[in-house]
C-alpha cells in the first residue's frame, strides 16, 4: 500500500507492505488507477491533438495543397507542433489546429467572438494574437523548452475546461 508523506514543500509516496487480501486488492486498484491516470487522461488529449497533426500532415504534403501556392507542412513543423502540444497546460480545452500556407501549424482557441487566442508555431518562435473583450494583444515570443508564461496565463485564465460552460 502507498502512503502520502509530507516532505518539505510536497508529498512523496512510499510503499508499505500489506498482508491482508483487502490491502493487496486496494494496492492493485491504486496501481491500476495510477496507470490509467498517467496514460489515458494525461496523454489522451495530447495524443488526440498529435493525431490531428498527422491527418493535417497527410493532407498538406504537396505544394499547393490549399489550391494556391501553399508550401507543404514539413516534418520539422510537425516536430515543433508536437513539442508545443507537450508543453500545453493540463485542464484546457482542445484547440482547433489549422495548417498555414507558410508551412506551419496554427493552434486556435475560440470561446466566443470576444475571447480568442491564436498561436502559430514557427521555427523557434511563437506568434500569437489574443482578443479578450476590448483588449487586443499580439506578439512574438521565443519558443524553447517551456511555454512562455504569457501564453500559459492566457490559456489558464480563459480556456480552462471548467471556465467554458
């Protein structure tokens, strides 16, 4: 059986041997639940978004995929988009993913006509536009190993799952 033990600023789980059938069943149920939460919930929505990327990549592999002069979405753009998805905060609504004719991906969250966030993942930068009521903001931020704080803040303020309904 596992117990949560407070240590400094957090908790850690330690295993304590169990001897009863109930204890063993409880321990197995906890392991199963932990496995499901680690995979299905946490990775499920990310896997869904990555699947959408794959569908888009297949449709946009040729020059002129948009009926005009669009360049194909490159494998590098896919890698950058995968990294972007991996950095999104938990508990937000899923964005719409759109291919751009410049060969990159755009991620769009639309709560209403007055609450919108669009982020384009282009090489080592994120280009964004936000509408929040009468406030309109746009900019370009570096894209490295974490999602810029400004974008995380917008996503968590306006696009949390519980804030949508």
